[in-house]
C-alpha cells in the first residue's frame, strides 16, 4: 500500500505540472522574479521563457543571462517553473539553440508585462486602432487580429474624450503590393450609428491625423477617456521648456544633456498639468530615448526605449542614430503622437501612433507608479494599390 501511495503521489505531482496553464507559468515566474534579480545583484540583462523546457518536465523554464545571446562559457542561470523556480543546471545542448533565437527579451520588459494583473481588460478585450477612415462617408477601418474578440463585440468608438456608439459592418480583406510582394490584410469595418456626431468628434482633425479606437462595452466599464491637448503632426516641433528640462536632467543625472525634445501632450488634472515629452538624452558614453511625464515638479513616469539605446558613439555624435528608424532612417520625422489618454484602475493609459515609410506602430502604454509599461504593440503595413 505504501508503494501504491508513493506512486499515486508522484503521478499526481506530474499531472499538476503538465496541467499548468500559460497564465500559471507567468504568475510563477513573476512571483519569484524580484528575488531572482536581487540575488543576481542587477547584473542579469536578458531572459528566455518560450518553448524552453530545460529540465524535461513538460513546462517551459526560465533562463537568464548577462548576454543577449548566451553560448557555452557565458554566465547564465536557469530555474524550473514546474518545480517552484528551483535552480537547475542547463547543459550546452539547451543553450546553443537559443543562441540563434530572436526570442531573448530583457528582464525589464518581461517583468513589466508579468506585473499586469491576470484578466487585464486591455489585454483580454484589446482596443482596435482605426488606421483608416473617411469621415465624409462615415467609414472606419481597423486591422483584425486573430486573437481579438468578434467584431460584433465592439460597440463604441473613442477619440480623445469623445465616446459614440458604432455599428459593426463586417470583416474584409484588403489587397496591397509592397516591393513586388502581394499582401492580404484582414480588416474590420465600422460605422458610427449617428453620422451627425462625426463633425464634433473629429473637429479640427483630418482623416489622416486622427486615430480613434473601437472598444467593447465591457472595456468602457474600466476605462474613462480624458480631455487633453496634443501635438498634431505636422505642426512645428515644440521643445521642452527650461523648467521641465531641469526636472528631467535632475531625474536622469546631470551627466546627460537633452539633444532633441518634443512636447507631445498636456493632461489637466485636479493637482495641475501632466506634460508629456519625447526626449533624446546623451552623455559621454551613453544615450537614452524616452517618453517622459513631468508633473508636480518631478518626473512622474517614463518609458525608455531599449531599441534606441546607443553606447560608444563618437564624441561629435556623428554615428548616433537615436532618431533613425530601422525601416527608413527618418525617425526624426516620425515622432510619436498621443491619440487617446484613458483613466483606468491600474493607471493612465496612453494610446500612441508612430509612423514610418512602410507602416505604422500602434501601442498602448500604461503608467504604473513611476513606470510606463508597454501593454500592447502592433505594426501595420500601409496599403498600396
């Protein structure tokens, strides 16, 4: 009987591991991540957590390293997600395939994503960015993502503080050609139920410089659209003023100077304005590109773009490419625009559009304490006939 009980217990433990959901795996990593990083004294730069069953229990594990592409001989550690994050030894045969993978992520990015609450409505019922519209025809088109709710679930359209009911017309596919390649992109079509609200909702905006979002009825129970003023492309660049500049430099350290800056938006609140800026900070051996919120005499929150960090550039900055896009090299002409700001129980959400020569980034960034956390990020290619 004792042997049977032991076998039963082992089988039950194995079944519990195999039954672990993706969300449970995420929670397990998040609950231990802080201690792991503290234990590593902040030296760990990268981690891998996707299709990496390092200990053979059928559950993806966590591997962290001081290098973005770790190979044999480099410093790395591994933890078993299925065994309560117990440290495990990983052999070279597991690491080598990862060395050629593009799925390594920074610990900061993954920590931010896993800090979001389970069942987060912005992730469960994501907004649809309306990337194409003709106000005169009351026609609004957004990209259809495969993991989004059915189009009929989207009941309202939001732009700045305006919220109006919409009617789902249907799903469609748009043909385009790019560099000789044929592209079919799935889209969703909507119309405002009352066409008369179009003029008020988009007063002062053309079809090309406004990006509303289609949302579900449930989404609006947790999101309150707010009124704010914003920079509107192609208006002249409005740089950070002297007062805000001193606040930003004090926050990041006086070793930096602000090379480029752009005012993005101002949100009025009961305790004063929240001013949002895009800044390029440069120092003797490093540079930083960030969206910064200045409020109540301090940097209230910031989002730092790792893809645009640069080190070891020449003293004359001749090879500094912070404002270049990997697509067209004209990043300085494609600064982000804030299309919506919404109040949620988890913090303010900012809805961004970034343009390039081939398409557009649409992203949702949430202020959580003094951080801005990337919640959603999509890239849509432009349509060419």
